[in-house]
C-alpha cells in the first residue's frame, strides 16, 4: 500500500509541478529561465524595472510582481517590452517570479 502511494506521488509530482511553473517548462531540481510576455511598438530600452513575488514551500508568497511596480522601479514612462523570469529550487521549496519591464 505504501509503495503504491509513493509511486503515485513520484509519478504525479511532475504533472502537478508543470502547472506551477510559467510556460509549463522546467525541471524538478532547479530552474532559471526568462520568457517573453509582451512586446510593444516603442523601441526604446534605455531603462529596466523589475518586480518579484517570492514563494516558500508553496505555503506562503510575498511581493508584488505587477507591471506598475516594475515601471515604478525603473522610472519608466513608455514601455517597450515586458518579460518574466522564473527561478525555483527543488520544485516548490523556493520560487521567484519576476516581471521585467523595459522602456524609456
């Protein structure tokens, strides 16, 4: 009985984890990747602002990963692109999602 439960957990964890990471990409041990979110017609990228949310053990999350927070961090007036960066250790032990806004 215990072996069946353990096997179900091991086989089900990758499926559950793929729902957690943005884009569904990544591994169980370590992730650190950046992906596109949105590009706009404004081509200036002299400034960059970041805003992050941190989660610990999938139990508590804190921070502000909003575009407005990233714009304020970079003192951006005109947005040219919005990307995200995802970092995780051991699936849900620690995760960080960062919104990256570039513009003028």
